[in-house]
């Protein structure tokens, strides 16, 4: 039988700390949140693996190191309002919920969204609002957001989501690369009404369905 407490401690000490995850509040949140509780019984044994966990339907629970580094880069603050796009089984939203005032989690897959809601209720996480809808549209009704996390790789961040960033807001995601190449985690910050980004680190995060860059006219 897996010792999940030990597995969680080993993940923090063996995967996160050596890979520049140093924020004390974030490490405390990760160390106390049972990642296995967000997965079906058949996948709980790999909850703390140093890899993305396949959930079916082309969806994955993001690799712990990549998710942790993205959240750390977003610099979440206690009074922040956060949006998690492609929230899946809810683990990333639950982590942010321990660091910010409120979280809106958007998920298109009804099964994943339902599982996430059950986990939030079971763990007493009351500051996450689960929303079902088109992930590439975000959740304009609750905007603007201080922090936006897209929990997966995208070819391009949709303008609709960028438009939901508050002034000074931060967005983190992985920009997918051509087949066979690593994607790159990016941080985007909105200043003067304009969102601009910079690369952070290489990440092999699988691409999210539905987030395809529109075709561009070429001569």
C-alpha cells in the first residue's frame, strides 16, 4: 500500500526543491494537499510521479514540477482573484485556493469538473467556484483576474483569456512547440492595458484539446 504522506514529502524534496521551487507558502500548500485525492483509485499510485498523469480523452494532470514553477512565477497574493483554465480534476485550482482569496475553475469536460467538485467538498475547500464551459473562453462573467493559470500547453493564449487579466495581472501557461520538441513555460503580465510575455523554462506538457492557433495568411 502506498504511503502517500511519504510520497508527497519525497515529491517536495526530490522534485520541487531541486528545481527552483522555493516559495515557502507554496511548498507548504503542496505538502499539505493530498494530490492522490484528485485522481481515480486506479491512478492514485502514480499521483506523485515526476510526470504528467493521463486522465483519458487527451487530458492530463500536469507534472508537479511544471505546475509548481508556474504557480510560483505567478506570485499569488492573499487578496488575489484567480482563474484556472482547463482545471481538470481540480488539483491546480485547489493549490491556488490555499494561496489566494478566490478561484474560478473552468473545465469543459463534465466528468472532470464533477470529480473536481467532489474533491473540493471532501477536502473542505470552499473558495473555488467550478464553472463548466468552453475553456478557451475563460470566464468573462467573473473577470478581471489578478492571476490566470492555463493548466496545460496551448499553441497560443486566446485573446479572450488575455482580455480577462486585471491591470498588473499575471498569466502562466506552457506554449506548445512543434511535434517532437519541448514546449516552453511562459509568464505574461498586463501593464498599460497590454499583455506581454517572456519564456521561463522548457516543459514537455501535453497540448490541451481546443487551443489551436488560428491559421495565418502567408504570401
